[in-house]
């Protein structure tokens, strides 16, 4: 296998698929859909180039829809803007994945913020390579030695460096 490819891409190729599988937490979705944050540009490019694919389930989509109704950086999105964001999310992310057998995947680490556990569960269910987040309580789980997740937990910036090489 070519050594010039990033490790995450080489792993995906070994699994007989090219695209790196990603789960984005709600704040990363907001960076993508609302704020057009430069920190997610590499992920956007990877998705556009079919180097990555994003997955979402109903629980995570419901949280995103709810948060889109909050005041975001002193702005409240109109109902039309919220609907446009959700339509873009549905266009980008797949929710028709074959769930992994949870017994074969092993136990997940438990996040101290129970509201974030759904992202860990989704990442396991869709056999994600990465859960992309900026949440410290999720990121600390990637450094655990015991009861590690079967996927990496990374910031958008860390993942961007992996796509860059």
C-alpha cells in the first residue's frame, strides 16, 4: 500500500473502502452549516472529494435541529435558515448505514456528559473511523488506555492534518 497516504486513508483501504467514515458532533455541524468556520474546510474538501463520508442518526439530527433554534453568536436563525441547514445536513450525511453488531464492537467508554453519549453510540453503530468534536469531555476519552472506543476521537484540526498527509 502507498506510504504517502495518511494512516486513516490506508486503514479505510484495508477495509475495502476508500472513504474515511466520520461522525460530527453538534458544534462541528454548526461550524459547517452556520458559521462556515475555516476549521472544517479540510473536512468539507474531503467530503467533496469523496475521501470522507459523514453519518448521522435521528437522535443526533434531532439535537442539531433543536440547537439551530438557539441564539447562536447573538443571532437567531429564521425558520427558513434552520430548514436550509437541516436540508444541507441531510444532503451531506448518510443515515442509511448497516449498524455494527454491538456485541462484536465491545463496550464504549462512558462520557461524563450523558448528552454526548449518543455521538459515541452513533460512531460505533456506523463503524466510524473518527468522531469529530471540540468537546473536552469527549476528547479525553481518546486518551484512555482502558475501555477505548473502537474509533478515534479527534478535533477538526487534528483530522485536517491527517487529510493533508
